[in-house]
C-alpha cells in the first residue's frame, strides 16, 4: 500500500510542477512589454512564392505619461526593416517611409493593413504560415523591445449586413 501512495504522491508533485512550468510557457509569443510600453498581437501575412518583401502589423501601447518615440525596427529575418505609412496621393495609393513614430501618453499606434506598417525588405527566407520570427523595436530614451511576430493568413473580411 505504501509504495502505491508514494507513487501517487510523486506523480501528483510531477503534475503540479509540469502545470507550473507549462503555465509559464503559455504567454502569448506575439506580445511584449517593458514598464510603460506594450507590444500586442504582432503578425505578418505569409509571403507569396519568391517574394523578398514582407509586412508586419501589431499595436504599440504607451501606458506612460510621456510621449514614446519609435525610432527604428530591426530583424535578422530581412536585410532592412522600415516603418511605412500608406497614403492616397493623386488617386494613387502610395507607401512612404516614416522615420519616427510618436505615441501619445496613454495612447496607442495601430499598425494595420492600409495604414502604418512595418516593411521587411530583402527577406532571407519565406514567411510561412504557422511560423514566427523576432522583431525588435527601438525607442528613444527607452529600452528596445523584441516581439515574436506570428505568420498567419489574414482573417477574412466580412461585409456588413444591410
């Protein structure tokens, strides 16, 4: 009887430790934060065939009381990484490089299709659905933050009901 109880006790301890470790590993990999900056839901659509350009989206939250300035973005996944905006000019949609991005106190910047986004130029390999890659955002007067960008197909756009 005692060996059976001892086995059950050891097994229960193992399950408890495993649950604790797995809980620590279950944080969402496409989020990151440091004091007053939080990066949330970063993702990238898969690239098509031999495309050497990729795009990343996500949200940068400034939870502090001072303006936060994004000064650069980098990744080993591409030869260069730039922040861009999309704008309509002479009835033509165009992208323009953005040197810095100010995020107001207690505000956020949304990087999304059709607006601000991160361009990955000179991809070293394809972006395949189900994979992820690290992206580092550099801020003025703040530590840099690295977030894992999830590569996934864009969610279907549903037309509003009439």
